[in-house]
C-alpha cells in the first residue's frame, strides 16, 4: 500500500506551485457559449493537454463540432480498477462585465473573512474542481511514481452549453471510456465543513422566446393603446407560467414526477436550511405546493427566467412601442420528465397565448433528462470514507438542481456508476459576477482527491 | 397685401438650397436624453441661432439647467399680430443602432416608392417641422423684405425629455413670449393628402421601475425553485396592470377621464381606420372597453411598456437567477388625470405586489397633464384655410396620443391659443430606427407655413 501521509505532505509542500498554475488556468477566457470564446477555449485545451502530458498521461485533443475534448490515459495495470475522472474547463459568460470588481480573466487574490480568495470566472465552477484532480494525480505521480488505478482523464469544453458534442463522442469512442467507475468533479459541498456526494441530478433544457409584432418600433404616444406591444404580451405569458402558489400551470408538466422517498425526505427535512442557503437570502421565495425548500432545490422540477430584454434599455426615456421582446428560460427536470416533451408542451403553451398577427420565434438548446445514481454503489462508500477522513463533518448524500449532462450519458448509455462530488460552496458566486474560490478549499480539495485514489487502490476489477 | 404666388415661386426656386441646409441640420446628433448628446445639442443650437440671425431676427441663446433654448424675434410692426412659432431641435436616442440601414446622423437620400426620402434621426420628428417654418420665413423675407406679423421663434432642445426647463423659463420670460397666437410645428397629418390640426393632446409621465432581490445573481439550477426571481416578479406586476379587456386595473386610474363628446366621437367613427394607421398593422391590438381605435389613440388614457431588461441578455445561455430586472413605462393622460396622482397610485400598486425581502427602485420623469385647445379659435379657421389651399383634402381637426409639453404651459399659464399642426406621417418611423421624411412633404410644408403667415397678414391685434 502507498503511504497517504507522504502524498499529503507533498501536496502541502507543493501548494504554492499548485496555486501559481491554477491562476494560469483561470486566465484563459474559455467561455463556451459565445463565439468570441473560441480562441480562449482552444488555448485552454492545449494548455491542459500539455499539463496532462506532464503527468505522464498519453494525451489526445479530440475535435468536435463544437469545442475540443482533452483526454489523457494511463492504462498500464491489468486487473486494477479503471477509473474515469471527468471535469470541464469551459466557463459561463461574464456579463454584466461592469459588475466585476476585477476583470474576470485577470485572477485577483484578496484576503477576506480569514480566507485568501481568488476571484475569476471559473475560479469555482469548475476550474478549481478540475485542478484539484490534476494536482492529486501529480502528488501520486511525484511521490509514488504512478497512480494506484488505471486512469482516464476527460476534460470537456462544452459543459456550460449542455454538452452537445458528448453523445456523439460517447457513441464513437465508448470503448475508450470503458471504466469501472466514473468520478465527476463538478459539484458542491453541503457547508464549508461538510462534504457531499450528489446522487440526484436534474435534467435541463433551455428555451429562448422572442415575441414579434408585425410592425417595426412605433411611437408609443401615437399607437400605445392600439398596436400590439410585445413586452406586454411577453409579460402576460411569463406571468401565466406559475400560479400564485408557484406551481407550473403548463398542462402535463408534472407528468412523470415521482414523490421523494419518505426516508430521504425526512433526512432532508432534518437539515438546517440556513446551511443549505449559506450566504443566500431567500426572502420573497415562492414555494411550490407543500414542498420544503430543500426538496424544491434537489428534487422538484421548475421553470426559471434567466433573462429578458426588449425595447428601450438605454439610459434615457424613449416613447417607443418595441417591435419585439425576448425572454430566456431554463427548465429543471426530474425523474421521468422528458425534455423534448416538455419543450413541445411549453411551445404550445406560448403559441396559444399569442394575439392574432404577432408571432413567436423559439430557439432551444440543451435537453437532458434527470439522472439518479445508485446509492448502494461501493464506490460511494469508498468516496465517503475518503471525504470523511479529510473534512470535519460526515459526508452528506444529496441532490442538486444543477445539471451535469455527462452523468446521464454514462449512466444511461454505458451503465457506469457515476460518483459526483466537489467542493463548490453557495457563496462562490458561480455563474455570477465576482466568482471566487479560496485557497484553503483548493488545498483540501487536492487532498480529498488524493485520499479518494488511495481508497480505490485496494479495490480490484470485479 | 403681399403676393403669395411670388412667395411660393421663390420657395420652389430655392428648394435645392433648402434641402442642402436641412441635411446640415439633420447631421447634428442632438439627442437630449443621453449625456453624450450634449455636444451635438450645443452645436445644433448655435447653428440654429446663426440661421435665425440670417433671417434678420434678433437672436438669443438661452441657457437652462438642461439644454439651451434658441429664440429669435422680429417685432417691428405695431398693431400687427404677435405670433409665436415653436419647434424643437432635439431628437430621440438612436438605439438599437444596428437596426439602421445608414448611420442616423449621416443623412442619406433614397428614391423609393416614387418619393425622394431623407433618412436620419430627426428627419421627421422634428427637424423637418422646424425647418419648414424657417424656410417659409426666409421666402417672406427674401421676396417681401420682412414678415407679415410680429414673429417670435422659440426652438427647444428638451422636448423629447418632457421639457423640464420650460416651466421655469416661462415663469421668468413670460413677457418675452407674450403673443396673440402660438403655432406648434410638431404634429402629424391624417394621411399623405389630408392635413390636420391637433386640438387634443395627452399628458405624459415616465416611470422606470427596478425590482431588486436581496442577493446578487444566483445559479438558477441551485436556487431556481426557491430564491426570489426579479424577472418573474416584474412579469407578474406588468401582467397585472391590464385586465383581459385591456383596461388598466390600477385603482383610481380612470378618475377624471370624461367621455368624448358625442359629435366628435361620431366624426371620428366615420374616418377610415386604415388611413389613421397607414403603414401600421394593428393585428394583436388590445382594445380597452368598447372604445374604437381612434378614440383609444386620441382621447383614452393608457399605460405602455417601453422597455424591459434583466438577467442574461447576451448571445449564449446562462443559468442565472438575475438579481434585478427593470421596466420602463409611459403613461398617456387625458382630461383631468393628474400626473403626480397617477404616479403615486402606480407606485403603490407596484409596492403592494412585491414579495417580502425584495425592494423596488423608482425613477420618474416628465409629468404633464392633458391639454385641449379651443376649437372655436379664429386662428384655427385661418390655419385650416391655408392648409386647404395647399393640400388635396380638407383639414381634419383631431387628437393625438403624443405630448407637446409647451402647449400645456402656454394654454394653462399664459392663456394663449395654441395651433398644433405639422406634416409628420405614420410611416416616418419617428422614435424608431430608419426615421425618414420625403422632399415633397418638405416642399409642401414650407409652402403651407408661407400660406399660414399670409392668412395672418390681414388679421390685426384685437
């Protein structure tokens, strides 16, 4: 057996170098959902490939219709476990840019609240999660000469856009991904002291709707009471999606949604909501039906409005009837809700609410179903042991409203157990301006992954 | 008596020069509602002052807290009518800029549909209206050696922002504006062949509301079903402002609104709606109560949504719960509706619909009451005779949903008859991208104003 203490000591000694390289990683503007991100994505992928090569992995840069996948393999130990380690290097857009205290791709360290925080887009979601895995591999390599399992590292550049290229890649390269267990390093903790493994992940689809009136912009003084106003039509449609209790009114939306098992529900109800929502005020919350907040976050489906724009958004008054108005919505799905069916129910719902003469343009993206991971897997137990050894409180088995498309593909297409874990916290401001991560969590995250690899060492292919 | 034919011939001969100078006038980016317009406004005001001086008027550039007023006087004929001629040289913002076929302040001529059209912001509203008056004065000056009445020209740079500096100016300079009749050159025709005088003008106020949640932007996957979403709250509030019949639901909103006199209502009902809405499709119109479209446009109050913005407005998907959402509304008021009362009713309406913990920021602008001009004025009759002589169809007495704040000030504060006329058409795209005006209307507009001055020549102070 390898000496985990030696490995952990090496991590501590190497921490300044780990941080330096992490900062380099953060500086790539790898925004996957905007055309101007293409160059930053490509440079980041090449940098990662070279990092994987430096760990002694056999690397490939796999081009797709979208952004490249970076793969690295060390596959030398017959009879040993085959472990897939997945992360993503693409990040969310940074708008609104003027809300950032420091530029999103110029990582800035600030000492605050007893922590050293690094501010950058991707600092938490998900470059810290990727980097923790890579630095744990480095510690194993540099102290033990290699890894305790056969390793495939897969780093994706399209997670934030719903992983459009992954299904085709899995269909054509399924053999290369064959493994006994997959680890998805892209999830959150319950609290700063309590780690978690996420076993229930919601499905996700995006819809963009644009209501278009038959005219160009009109003078609202002249035609205000008469001509169709797309902002008014859009507001009526958006307002009709939820009833006063927050329940979605789209006919058939809840088909296929199952009640949460009583055991799980009781366990979740015993959790302290304040911890689940650390740093987040939920005043003004709309709580659907009789479901508690944790149930709503982890296991109830929902529709969110992510953005809206139409007409005059400039600084001054303009008496204009806008010719169009746009909203962006995201749908979080659970259990047996089918994304394409939900999409078509929603589109019909909008179309039947349009006044004569106006039309609507739809632009959909994503479309993944919810996934549940087998909670009896021995790999969940092994991971929990590793995390319990590193953190002050015991590992929680939880759900999430966030989506990781790969988990669905691996579970449904390849039948592989996916262990979803990570060290993101509620107040990391992921997907928002001033995203951040602290150095202490980076350190304990690297140590956690080193411990997980150690727990797997004694396991063998069965 | 002067020879009107001689004057009209001079207008024809001088037309190419008139158009050249009109194009110079259009090139000033005189946007009043945005800070970056200040320079264009100042240059435009100085240019106009010099033009008025060239017409032999005694000129003043009057500074205000906002943008300057340009005044010119020729006040030499005792016993002759004192006539105030008002126009505005400021223009609406140009956004969205990418919707313009040619830049808004680089006037472009295009031959289309048998017309030569000039495209520029302000081409119709209202630089063409100002320029028609000035060129009519020039024709009088150059053929007759002077004007047939005592003239005060007042050109404003803040009409598009609700004329905030005018009340103080009228209070302090009321004497200089003393006149027997005021002409407001800033209104529209009924159709390309039928001129109009507008006797009913709606009041106007603007409100900007921003719904703010207690948190910054949040990940919509994690908090989507739980945390307050300002876009959702805003949509609910906007949607609740009108009922399914288009009636405003704000308690007390219709207080002070009088029925249209039966005679006027009948006359308006006999008009062909297609002409009123030339070039504008009203499919999808919401018609409040049993009121016809013309009544809605000219004499019913209303609330319009001019713009909305919140959350992700960028090109890609972002799973964000926005921290705030903003809407801009304008209110068109009639009869005895009081702007400050309506503003406070509206703000209370919004506040009572806010969930706990969220707050709203209000930013109001404008605030003018509706105005009715005495339809029995002899100056209306004189103006109608002049217009009837120039255009193929008889002059229509009409209302408008547009506001001209000065009319209220002159009518209410100084008791002066205001004759509101002009040659704007429905498809001029005023307040919208690709605003335009045709050379033929510029020609007939100049001729119309020359004829109006001629009709006033025989009138004397009474």
